């Protein structure tokens, strides 16, 4: 059994394909965790969660690239939903310095507030850290009280950053980028092993080779597992077992 720890199943390019979820299940990907972006994505996400309750697990959070002038209103919506139904994580939250730094201070404020919500509701956090990994690590370190858990989704940082994340008790989300020719992730994985890895697609983005450039989907998780196994010289079924156990610990499910 595999788990996709990060997939935007409700994305308009995925939700039109009614077979995508069944294809994932047929490929052995029995659970798919869905990060939220902002208030506009909640309805589509929860529709899938209600339609596939054993397979599609929702998170609640405000994505850093969606942090704008009205971010406090968006955070109020996040908190409202956390009070109203079960979610498996606060996510996807964090910092993104790649696209636009206009709302950097607001992103930091939103990230810190949502970490506090995760601690309040005893939930893990799912971190987006594009071009901001060290800042995210530093904030998590300040907030770590021994109870904070989570994953750095789509990890693409350095070996040193990976080790810092592991020391904080967090996991590393590994996806299709691992299969790209110029990726430095294989060298990092050789240094750190599989003990803190979980698998993800970030569908519909970042499809693994040989699907690169096409729409990603959760059924491609085994492709990523095979690549991890090749790098670490492990049986791929061991990778499936280790990463699934890690994901179950992460999401307490």
C-alpha cells in the first residue's frame, strides 16, 4: 500500500477526470491527502472528501501564495472550519519567496498563526517552503515545543537543511522532482536514508519521469517509490512499507 501525502485532487485539471482516484487506488495508492489553498478551494476539496471518505483526506490551511491583504479574513475561515469537522493536518502553509515578496511579512504572520492553530488542535503541519526553506526551519524551531509535527512538502533543499528538518522530528515529502536529471535530491537521500521520508505527487504538478511535462496524478506514486528504492539500494516494497508507516505516524491515521 502507498500513501500520497500531497495531491490537489480538486484542481480543475484533475477533477474533470472521474477515473483519477480509482486509477490511484488500483495502483495501490489507497489514501490521498489533500492540502487546501484558500477559501475558494474548500468546497471542491470537501466534496471529494465526502465522496471518497476512505481515500481522500482533507487538510485545512492558507497557502502562502494566497496570502494577500485579506489574509486575516482567510485565517478566520481556516479556524472556523477547524472547529466544524475533522481535518488531518493544517496545510498547506509556509513561505514562498519565489514568485513575489510583496506580502512576505504577512506570509510569516500567517505561517506562525497557523502553526499555533495546529498545536491547538493537535494536528501536523504541511509546509510549503519554496526559496524559503531555512526561514521555515527557523520558524518551526522557534515554535517547536515537543508536540509540533509535520512535513516539508516537495523538499528540494540541501543535505544540511534535510538534517535540520529531521532533528526537529519532521518528515521530508519526496515527489517527482527526484526523477529529474539535474536534481540534487539523490545525493541528499543517500546521506539521510528513508527513515524520515514520505511520498507525494503534488498533482497536477511535477510529474515524474517518464511523465514529466504531463499532468501529474496520484497513481504515479509507485514510480517515485521505485526511484527512491534505486537510489537507496532497497527493495521497492520496503520503500512502500517505510514511507507508508511514516505517513501513518505523521497523520495519526
